[in-house]
C-alpha cells in the first residue's frame, strides 16, 4: 500500500503521462546525454518505480561492476525513502532486492544474441517474471541497427519494456535542429521514445525528442536535481 | 642469528581446488630434495601425493588439513603450510593464514580467477598476507597466462605484472623467458631438475620486451629508484629485484610467475621468487594483546633472546599422541623449557620438539622466533597462545564464524560410544567451527559446522580414524528467533506460603536490538537493590537460549529494566531471576517474535549455456538472484539462498550442468522465514514438546 502511494506520486508516472502513446510492453526508450549528466540515475529511478510496485526488473549492464550498480540502487532508494518518508523501509528494500536481477556483460563486443539468450534463460527456466529491462552502457556508436531490431522483436514477443542509456560523445554539435542526437538517427525505427538530458543553469532538464511517431523537441516538466540526482516535477 | 632469520620464509600455497596445488607442493618437495620420487595426485598413479596425507583426502583427491613441511632452497629455510582450497573448510585456511608471512596464489591458466580464487584472495587480504601468483598448467589446452594476469588485475583488484612469458603453450610449452634477466630457461632431465639458461628465442624477443616494459611500468609506480633508472636506461637486475620485493611485501604489487608443475617446468624459478620477493619473519609486524594490561596491543620482535611468544595453530592426533603445531613470534624455545598457556593458565615443560615433513618428522633441539615447529604431548586447543612464564599475551584471536548447520549423530553400537566421544573431543579441539552438544530434550548428540561437506568429512573421519560407525539424522538448519516490536512487562514473582519466601517484581520492556543482546538498567531510587540487578540480567539471559516459537536461540534483543519492587526478607538472587524469567515469558509473545533462517551467499560458476538451468534451480530454492556476470563463455551467478534449501545442491548442480559448474557458499545473514514455513516448524516443535510430555 505504501508503495502504491509512493509510486503514484512518482515523477516517472508524470513522465509516462506526458508520452502520447504511453509506455509499455513492446516499447524501447532511450535517455541520451553526455557522460555524467544523469542517465543512469534516470534508469535506476524507472527501475525503482517498477520495483516499488513489486514488478520485477532486469538490469543489464555492459560496463559497470555489479557492486557499483547496486550502490546506485541503494543510494537512490535511500534518498527516495527519505524524501517520501517511507515506513517499513527495510521490508520494501528486501522486496526491491528480491525483484531485481543484474546481468553484467563484461566482455567487449558481447553479441546481442547472447545477451538476449541470457535474458531468455532468466525469464524462462529461471522463472523470473520481469516486465521491465534496463540496459545501461550499450554502445550506440557501433553499427547496431540489427541489434536494436533484435531487442525490439524480443520486447514485442515477450511483452517487455526496455529502457536504454545512450552516452553521447565527440565534438559539438551532437544534436540536429529538432534536438535528435545524430548518433540515434539511424535507429529511429526501433526506438519509440528518446529523451535527452541537458544542463540548464545548474539544473538538468529532460527533453522529449521522439514520442512514438512524432519527432519534435518538447521540454518535459521534469528535472533531475543535480544534488540528489532524484527526478522532480517542475 | 639475524642472518638465520633473513633466510627463513613461512609460506602457504593458496588456491582453487583443481589448480594443481598439491602437484605443485609435491614438486617443490622434490626439487628441495625432501622426497626422492614424485607421486601424482589421485587418479594418475594411485599413490597419492605426499602432502595430502590423510587417507580420506587421498580418496577424494583433495587436501583438507594443513600439513606443514620444512624445505631448504638456496640456503633458505622455507616452511610450507599446505592450505585447503575448499570453501567448506575455510577455518583451516584462516588458521594457516594467521601464521603465514607470505603466500603463493596458484591459478589455473585455463580457468583463471574462479569463485574460490576470490574467496582465497579475500582471505589473503584479510590477514594482510603478501602474495606472488603462479599461473599453473601452461601445458593444458586453452592455457592463457596473459588473460589470467589481466583477471588478477581486474577481478582481484591487484596490481600485477608478468615476470615471465612462456616459450610455447599447451602441448608446445617448453620453457620460460625471465623478464628480469632477459634469458630463456628450460627444464631438462627426467623430472625437470636441470635448469638450462639460453638466449631468448628470436621470435619471442618482441613479446618479451613488451611485457618487460609493462613490468617496469608497474614497478616504477612504487619505486623511485626504478623510475629514475628507466629514464636513464640503466635498470639493473638487483634494482628490479629490490623494487619487486618492496612492492610485494607492502602488498602494492603482485608478481606473476608461471609454469606447469605437472610437466616439471617453472617450479625452481618460483622457489627463487619465494626467496627473492616474500618477506622473512622480521619484515612482518605481529601484534599480541597483553592480558594483564586490558589487552593493550604489544608489537612482537622476532628476537630469539626475548621471552617466548608462540601460537598453537593446529593440533593433530598422531600415532604417538597429540602433536601441536606452533608458530614462534618472539624469543625461542628449547627442549626442557617451561612454558605457559595463557588461555588455560597451565604451565608445562617442553618435551620433544620436531620439524614436520608431510608424514614424517625430524627431532630438533629447539626453535627460534619466526620458525614453525611442532610439540609433543602438550594439552592445548588450537588458537591458544603459549608464552614464557611471566608473560600473559594472547595473539589476536582469529575470526571464528558461527556454525550454521547441525546434524544428530549416534554411534551404531554401544562399544564404539567411547571412541565416538574421543573423536568428538579431538575434532572440537582442532576446529573451532566444529561444535558438539547434547540436546537436553532428545538426548541426542548434535554436531554443528559450516556446511554439509564440512560435517560429512568429520563423519567419515570418525569411521576411518576412530572406527566408529555413526548413524546420522537429517541435517538441521540453525534457526534463530527475534522480536520485531517493543513489549512491556510488569511481573511479580511471589512465593510466600510457609518457609523462606520468594519475592521480586520487575517492570520494563524488551525491544529489537541490532546486536546479540543488551541489558540496560534504568531502575532509580533503589526499587531493586543493586545486588539483584545482575540476577535480573541472568534471568533474562537464561530465557534467550530457547525461544518460545521453536526453541531456537533468541538474537537481537534489548531488555530495559525501568522499575521494580523488593521485599526486605523474601527477595533473593533466585527470586529476581525467576521474576525476570516470568517477565520475559509475559512480554515475548507480545513483541511479535519471528523465526529467522540462515541465508547463504551462493556463487555458481557455469558455462553460460547452462545459466538458465542454474537460474531455475536457485529460484526453486527460494533464492534471490543478485547478479549474473558473463565473461566469454562463462557466467558467474551470485544469489542469496536459504541454507535449508541448499542440501544436496552439489549433486543437483553437477547433474544439471554435466559436471561443468561449481559453486561456493558462505554464511551471509539471518533473515525472516516465510510465514508458511514458520507455521510448519512451530507445529513440529509443538508435536515434539507434546511427545516429550507424554513420555
């Protein structure tokens, strides 16, 4: 019950309400920004939002060490719990941990096929009923149209939602005049939602640049508090 | 005398179970001329290697107990403590590590850093043991020492660099290029005893220089001398040896050597490295606690002229009585000396002093600081500190984990009951994680330990060493009870009918607490006289031994005594104890007690193709899968699983993965047992109590 309330107040719900087609099974979403702006914080908060509703989440990571990822969850859980004045914190925490599995692929150039196979193993024989998949550290700068198509098909077939992070690098400009990151332009057919994060006078604003079939930059009424890294409504 | 100390090494060989540690030890003994024939570990020629001398270990092809042996290499005296690799016997490893000054960390060149390697590595770090790495089995298909070196850096978080590169690999493995001398070495003769130095094969020149560069880079991080010399291009062999030694001892650097013990290649160079890079006893700081001065830490000096301080780290029942392995930290001991056991407060005279080989011994006159020796006929337990009379020191106690599993045992016939008692007495002295008690209700003998295999090994040792056939019950998990809410009590114990009366009243509350138990006295105004406060504490503590849910010990509880009442004549120690017990009974149920079960951290390493099966098997066992790390074709799956669900898991895992997966587990925490299972346990407990009443 506590969690329901917490979840209803969640800025993630605001985010979803702002999307024209909503977000759900079969969809792929991306948070894009330069390194260190707050993509992982956004991803983890989406995961926590689902976990607060007792919905299992698989967190796929291509780079970070497991303990590093866990510390992200711990940190943001603690801050959310204290912001929302969460009762029975330990019990909720236990359930969050129980419903989260971290899949870490350390090797450079791990094939998407293999990643999906592992996910399949966890969902099938592993009996882990995840509906949300978080993918952190996927390299969009390598040719990956086919990989994303595979992710998309998997999402549709298994009725999963996927949230990716995309780390932007290189010289400016990184975005076209509609606010779309250049690197993602080849993959628009697979990606349903693209949100970019930008620094704006000491704050981090979220812009919705692709909302299903509509491409136009729209400032979301959300920002990332640079101190706590929590998403807040504005 | 100082020269002797500098030529002494106490080392252990720590490794994953199949990395070839026993074979390596065997070769070391051979090259140091301690044995004259090479045996192979089980399965190759039936003899069994010299170091795992216990029959049981021979049969299983693993080493369980740590035997020590002394060898000489290049005029250095090296004590080797053979440490077991299996996680179920970690107390053995930990006790050995306590007395080591350095270690060889053996890795398999195919498997690399595996889950047990991580466990062993953690232990080395916990006891600050400097280590050199030896990548073994270069003759195996898939051998890749370069990858293993990277894993030592990445997975173990050590700063490691190769000191050698191989000449050929797998079935073409011939020798090694030493990156310090920049020479190639080959191992000739039927058992590789003749080391031949050659120039580096031209095709390996580039590779050798490349890895030498990497070595210099790594070393220059902690040696200014080398950094300067690199700039001026005048790095000498001595300079490098000095820097690597310094880095290894300060644990900033891990030199990586390699070879194939089985093919007799590389072992002599490893021995050179032990002498060159691992510390002598004077280079390691050891601290004792002075029991006469509130356990004030005292730094021990490896000086043979000072009073003796030594540590009994292992006991063994030999054909001639009890053998006590000791490490001497300060002073010296000789036959006929009088020594003092600071735990039992007993004095004793030193009888025979021996130096151990794996299964034979050599009598010596005495031993000095830094050395490891064994004493005969000393009555002590492992972990005891033994000093010269006048000193009352204790070596810092080693960390002893609480047992998590228990098993009821019974001798199959009356005749062997005596021998069983003897065996149990011996094992509890040898191994602090192995415990025995008699269940007062069932009158059964219960043994407790760290895992299924741990207890299995002792049951087998009873059969083999003491000829006791035992019947075992089902393994039982060590449950606990804990309260989850605060509850008040106000209880009066009153018995004032004829004769001496009893009166005591206690008021206060119990509440959940982070530690084991705490008693807080807040009684004011002398409502309970001061002399009866400890009686109350005692009364409460008596109740913690058996909770009311399933009779398991209660943990995590604080008692706060706020008020009370006494009677000038009828109040007594016993009356307040009874009052406390009554109060506890009154409050416990109100404090919403629950049953806790031990949760194990389970790590499974499996070829990725089986990871689905492994996920499923852990899930079925009420496990939480924390993570799965995929690296190439292998997955390392970490999970938290209740111990009660893990019985027989090794068999299931083997059959599920064609024997290709392995797992380790260690106690993680106590956690709440799900309600349905708790109900079941409570019902069983009720039935047991009722059955007891009927009797």
